[in-house]
């Protein structure tokens, strides 16, 4: 068995597909989480800065409402109140021309003029991000009070960076675990397929009885195993039938050939001057050639029917007229039996007339062989809703019940001693069944020893 490379194995492809799908899904989920958290963090930081702005404006307005004087001490007091809540939010206040700051010895990466009112800025340096918010309020004296708030987003960015690293680590671990679990489960799932391949390699013409071990699970693979086992069973049965058919056909041909060869040797030994011997030999040879020709025609018919889809020449046929014609023919060629046709309603059936005629003749020929002289052979038919029946009955020797199911087997004979007297090769009823099957019909045999046999062909209208 040719070993497949690792990447050509179905289990590997399933595992990789599973892993990539899992990781892609994980990445998309992580991206959604990352965007959501980043957006939420920025919104939160912005809200905090705006809230701090409102606090400052509230303090300024309180001072201005109590007195018109907003001095350095008041401004520094406001800055202290604001910065005591959150060290990462820095405040610049410009009034009237002096700037007061809440931070000392801190170098900001980017400076925005405090006079740029109403502008929001996210500034990103190499390591940190900063959020700037500028606003203004007028003093009673008419001068502008400029307020600038700066939020250091270092702690938020650290949280996001840690979250990003964690998600990447989870993705990596998830990818490795998904490959491992994917390979394990893929091998487990595909184990029955490997069993199918291993068993198929063991099957040959001498080992057709080998079967694949059935799966306990009622899934697609279990169904596949059942289908393959059923197919192998049919193949085994077909091969056995073919072998038996060839063996039986060889046996049937061997007998007439041996007889012909015997008469040829006899003529060769005694010469053709013996007129009586010559006539006997030629008559026997002619009879055996006729039997061989009949056998070959039947074998060819069976081979055509099995190896190709026989194309039926269907047409509406007057069934009563067909049966009356058959009865008339046999009355002319067989004067030793009584032929009757009765219960004939007028109707048409969609059939291949040539084949059905062949089947009816084969049944009547069987009746002739096994029905004593002066006994009756009856042909009749019945019309029903979706089908009709052609019935041939005789008053012959009958068939034992145990033999009836085997009558359609090729070369089967109920009694070899009877066959020697009556002739035949055991293919007649097999061909009749093939013809009926081609018409999607059924054949039934009812018989009783020493009383007679009834053969019924049930055909669709």
C-alpha cells in the first residue's frame, strides 16, 4: 500500500481546516473585543475629562458668583481640588495672562495652544497617548479664562497592551491545541475509512466473502460500510452464479459434443458404407446440433439480458387474440394433448409481443413435456385494474413444493430421470422469468404432484 505524505492525508487536511477555522474565528472575536474595549476606554477617558471640566467650570462659576475676584489662590485651590481625584489628568488655567499648571517637571510629547477652544485631540507618542480638551469661560470683567485638561492614557494603554498580549497568547495556544485535537479526532473519525481500504485490499476473486467491520454508529460512514458490504454480498452472489453458470453451461455442452464425437469415431471406425449406421449417426448428430443450437440461443439471450439493458419494443397488443393464436399453433404441432382457451375478456396490454410470445410458448412446451397424452392444457387470462394475468394450467406430473422456489435457477431440473425422457436444459423458466422481470411483472407457480401445474404471469397494463 502506498503511504501518503503527511500533508496529503485527509486527517491532516481536516485537522488544518478545523484549526484555521477555529483560529480565524478566535481572531475575529478578539478583534471585536479589542475594538470594543479600545472604543469604550477612549469614551470613558473622554467622559472623565469632560466631567473634570464641568467640575472646574462649576468651581470657577461659584467663585465668580460670590465675588468678582478670581485670584491666583482661588485658581490654585481649584487645581488642587481637581487633581486630587486623578493624578493622570493635568490642568492648565490661563488668567489673565498667566498660566497655572497642576503638574511640575513633566514633559508632554505635544503642546496644544490653550487658546484653541473646543478642540479634542488624541495625541500618541512613542510610548503613551494623551487626550487634550480646551475650553473657555468669561470673567465678569470681560476677560477670558482659558482652561486646558490633559489626560495621560498610560494606564489604559497598558491595560489594552496586556489584553492584546493575552489574546495573542490565547490564539497561539488555541491554534496548537486545535491542531492536536483536530488530528486526534480526524484520525478517530477516519479510522473506519482506513478499515474499508485495508479490507478492500484483501478482497480478490478467491476471497469475496471478506466483509468490512460494521460501525456501531448510525452515521454516514456506518451507512457507507453497510452499502459496501451489501454490494460485496451481491458481487459474491453474482460471481458464484456466474461460476455455476459457466460450469453448468460447460457441462451441458460437453454431453452433446461427446455424443457427436462418439458417432464421428464410430463412422471413422466402421466407415460410411454401412448405410444403417450412417443414417443413425447423422440423425443423432443432427439432433445434438439442434440441442446445442437451442442451448446457445438461450445462453445468448440470458447474456444479452444481463449485460445490457434490453430495449423492449412495447406496443398495445390484443391479449385474447395473442393467446388464441398460440393455442391454434400448438394444436397443429401437438395432437397428443387437449388445448382449451377460456375466460378471455377483450382488452389490450402494453407489452413486447415477441418476448411475451416466447415466454408463453416456453411455459406450454414445459406443460407438453410433463403432461401425459390426452390430458388437458388450458390457457386463460384475467384483466384487473392495474395489471392483467396470463394463466397456463396442465394436468401433468406436477412439481414437489420444495422444488418450486428453485425452478427459476438456471439448469435446474426437478428430476434428472424425467429430463432424460423429455429433453431440455433447465433454462426455459429462467428465460421466462427474465422476460417477465423486463416487463416489471411477476411469475407465480402453483403445483401439486400427480394433479398438475398452473403458471401465472402477472404483467402491468
